[in-house]
């Protein structure tokens, strides 16, 4: 703006309209330069406004928050190790998405026992009981599942229903050739479920992916049992099960981290 209003002359700085042709030292080149500079400034300002005011791409718009309650799966596979492990592995997988929150299964089981008037802390979380808890706690979706064997394969199928009106929102399934591959199948289901909820290619995943990489079901069972004990402040038992999980799978990083939370430094 100063360059437009004033001009340097052979006798000093003067207002542009007071400068004669003989005095001007920038009569031609100076004016061209003014237009060039102003043009660049206008372009830069336009780009800045566009970058700051435009709406973000649809793929980066965070979906509405959603809460999920996972019921106990029906286990018709004949392998008792699947009980509890598959549900918690699925929970860990879907919690990697920032806009998804899972309702604690321990709290769900406690509320379910109150509804069933059983007084049993190990009350089975049937889809019906889980739905009653979800409605009472304002949870959006109840996920139930079934594990079975067919033609030499193990099949796991899950379904999600709207807790308010019981409409089916999604039905997903995966298969595994053997028991140990079931954890991989559950991890795939978690990815599919996150996609159903609106996560695209991990765009909304947290920095901590939440992936549960474990070598075998026994290690997974020990690790998840240790987590539950830790949340119940049974620290000595939690450390014992974390250590057992490490023995079964020395590469299970989460078990080292979990045990480290309860073991005093230097021991």
C-alpha cells in the first residue's frame, strides 16, 4: 500500500501524484513491480482463506460417537478357551477407533446379575440381558456372536442391533481353519465392524492402534484374565497371570506393559 501511494525520487520520498516524470526513478519498472507484488499478495490471501475456511474432506469428518456393549458369545465350538477371549479381543480391536466406546463388560455383568436377580457375578451376558443393560445405560449398539464348527472350519458370526428398537444394523462373519487362527479371524471382524461404523481405512484410528497381536489362545486368556484382575485391584494375581502370558508368548508386548504397571521398579 505504501509503494502504491509513495514513490522514491531523485530528491527523496514523495506522494505519487506529486512526482514528475523527470524525478521518477521507478516510473515504468516500479509500477509493474507494484502490480506484480499486489497480484501475489491477492493470490496468497485467497489461498489462505480457502485453506482455512473450506470444509474438511468427507473422509476426515469424524462420525458421531457410538457406544457398544458386547454380549457373551454362544460357544458351540467345543473349545472353552474361546469363552471370554474372543469377546475381549473384539473389544480391543474396535476400541482402536477414536469415536467408538465399549461399555465395560465387568460392569455389564454386574448389572445383568441385578436384572436377573441371580446375585451371580458370572451371570451369562445373553443378548437379551445385554440389551436391557444397554437401554438402561444409554448404550447405542449391542453386539452378540456365535462360534461353531462346520466342515472342518471354525465359524464366528457377529450381529449388531440398535438397543433402542432392536433393528439389526450389521451381520458379519469370518472363518478359521484351526483354533489358533481364531484370533486372526476376530481381528478381521474388528476391522469390518469398524468399517460398518464409519471408519474408512483407519482414518479415525487412534495413535495406539489397539491391535492385539498374540501367538496363542492360552497367552491371550492369561493376558485378559490379568487385565480383569488388575481392574479389580487384585494386583498380585494380576502380575502372576501377566507373567504366565509372557511365558506362553514372549512377544506379547502388552503383557510386559501390564505387568510393569503393578511391579515396583527395581524388582
